[in-house]
C-alpha cells in the first residue's frame, strides 16, 4: 500500500528541506523558555502595561496576514490565541532579510510551532498584540490543519465537526476546536474535587491490580489474556471492589481508588469498553450513611466544577443539593408501571415481562428479570438525583442482607438524568453467606449467564479473618463528567474513546483497477470467466495482479464444488 501525499503535504516537506538548507533545525532539541501565556496577557495587560515589556511565548500559528514589510499572525498556546506583529527591518536589521522574507513568509505555514520574544502593545484598532523582536521555529507541521472559519459574531463555518474524525484525531480536534478543552478541564476538576473531599475525611487513595486471576466485584463480561511465564489466564479488571475490601480487612478505615475498568461488552452513547471508576470503602458505616455522604460529595463536585449546585443537562436543570428522593426498587417499579413485583416468582416475572413487551431469555434468573423491568420502565423517569434502594438479593451477590426486609439487600444506586452514576452497599462481611452467594452465581453461569461472578476463594478467606461493618460505593466518573459538562455521549468526555479500525484508502495500479472493475459488488464469478475477458494479459500479469488484490484484502478466491470463484472480500 503506497502513501499518497497531497499537494500541501509535498510543499510542506519541501519547506522542511529548505529550512535545513538555511541552517535552521525545524525540530530543535533545546528548551524554549516561556514566561507568559496568551490568556495572562489578554486578561492583565490593560491593568499593568509595564509588566509586559519583555515577554517570551510559544505556540502554534493559526492564522497569518502578510503585508509586505510587516505582517500579523495569530498564535495559539494552551490558554488561547493572541495576535503577534512582525516587522521585517526590526527582525532583520542587517542587509540579510532571509529570516523574514524567506523563512516567515514562505517556509512557515499555519500549524507550525514557533517561539516569539518581544513586548506587548495595543494596535490602532485596539487589539492587544505582541510586537515580535525575535522568533524561532520550534516544530514544522507536515499536515495542514482543517481551516475553521469564524465570522465577527463568532459563528463557525467549515468546522472540524465529524464526530468519528474528532474522536479519532483528538489532537486535531482540540487544536482547531479549543472550546472543547473546557470539557476536559472540568473533568479534571470533577476528579480533583472528589479526591480533595475524600482526603479531607482522612481516607487514603490506593492502587490495586488491573490484571486479576479472577474477574470479580461486578456482573460483567471480562477481557481475557494469558500470562506466558505463569502459564495462567488473567483478566482485565471489571471492578476493584474485592481488592479494596481486602484492605479494609487489613485494618484501613477508609480506602478509595480512581482507576480504569474494562468490560468486554457493547458500545453506545453511555458505554465504552474502557472507562474510569472511583470506588471507596469506609469501615463501620452502612448504606444509609453512604447516601448522606454521596449527597454532600456530589454537591461539592457540582459547585467546584460549575460554580453552582444546579447544573444544566440538556433541557433539565439538575439540582445536586440534597436531600435526594429515595425509592426502593419495588416501589419504583410500582410507581411507574402500577405493578407490584415484590412477591412474584421467576415464572410470574417472565409473564410480566411479556405483558410489558420486554424481551427475556432462559439464562435470566429472578434478579435479572426484575432488573430488566426496572431498566425498561423506570430508569428514564429518574431525572433529578434519586436513590433506588433495597434490591432483590439475587441481583447483588456482594451486599449485606437487609436488616428488616426478607429477600432484599442493603444496596442503593443513584440515578441522574435517567442514568445510573453510582452503586453502593452495606458490604457483605459474613464469609459463609458470601460463599453461598458465589455458589449461586456459579449456578447462573452454568445456565449460560456470561456476566455471572466467579468464585473467589481468596476473598472468602480474607473475610474469614474478619472484616468490620463497611459501606462501599462505586462512581462512574465518565457519566458524572457527562452531567457536569452537559454532554450526551461518553465519547465527548474521553480524550481517546475506543474506535473501530480506521478504513484506509488502498492504492491500486492500473492493472489492479482493471481487474477489480470486472467484479460486480456482492457477486462472485468463476476465475476462468474473468480471465477469459482479459485475453491480452499474460499469465504472469494475471497471477501478479490477482495475488496483489487478494493480499490487499480487496478480492477473495473461494473454492466450491463448481470451481474457483472470485468476489469482493
């Protein structure tokens, strides 16, 4: 497969060569000292003009207006854009004007990184700018950036807006669409504000294994791999719960971890196979205490991120100030369907699902059936922060049995804007009960439930040494960031979401194109028939061309009882 360069890419590579011929290294190794940012200048110059007599700033050229002996350019650093002014005779006081006439005017392009030194002034039109007395090439851009045009009112034209391209080439997206950086700045604020809150309570941030011998702590399908030296299967973690609870056994009163989880499942607007979770476990607490903690924590996160406890999400104003509404799982189903499922057995739940047009399959136990009804009929109604509490025991193998309601566990999930963002329990610390729950999960696995938990004997052994009463919580950080930044898809809040393999243009020779054109889409033809249409071809030419097209994955040869057939792959 050949690499086809555009005219712009060819010209930029030629400029690269010319810079080196002039003795200018387009990718210098030495550091470039910066003492100011674009945002700093624009925000503070008018307050104290004497503070910006000697500035050094670096960034990417995002626009140029060349006017003979003087030029303007727009420079973008990590904080924003600022105009710079270059005058030929000041940059090149001697007879040699190469730096301005050749380097700046001809060999630099939009997208190149340069460093400038000079002083700040205000142009006759009132625009704060840097008068450049010296500049240096820092990095030559060999691909042209998409040209995003803005009018005087700030409206964008010809923007880099295709979602697939934006997610795949985030480096281009955030360069030409710098407003999107605010999403990731707020993401950092969400995590840091949560971390600060936990640290202030005296809880410790820890790290636990990502590669685990048993996929435990949640009901999900794992990614599997193999460790060659140990000759054993390993799994990318679907949760860090069981390791964090081991640390509670070890004597820590409160531990938490921000980390990546991996689930080998579907992808949609709210699911990515790799996502960020925060899990926290605090000894001597229960799920009632945890609800109050969540209300306080989320309110602080909202204020730290947006300056208010009320956050705009789509058409809704979400108020993160507590207290939040509380409904049991059964109460919520009855509220939104009018059906009481609390006493139903498995067969009755299957019939209820049919009546509600909810699909089921033979692997679903009682807990899964209740969950399907809840997901289909309740979730979308939970717009303001709502705690759904007291789940059927079959749904939650790691939570403590309810203190007063038979067949339930002390668990809650918090829902906001129709989506679950957090899950918490009064943690199960009875090792005998825990082993029995794991054994029930093995029964579900035997029925074909790919998300059933595996038996973790070492975790049960840890519980046998004694774990104090504990409450645990898991937050989906990506979903919380979606709420705090008013985004409807998880891909928008991930720097690099998982993408399908990129389709690359495949170059073909004239002979390959001629052979390819004889094959109609979605049809297959006998090789002998196709070869018969190319009577002027030699056997060598035919063999070489056919081999090239099959090796590139464009055509395939299929053997049947009727002969060899050629078709599109």
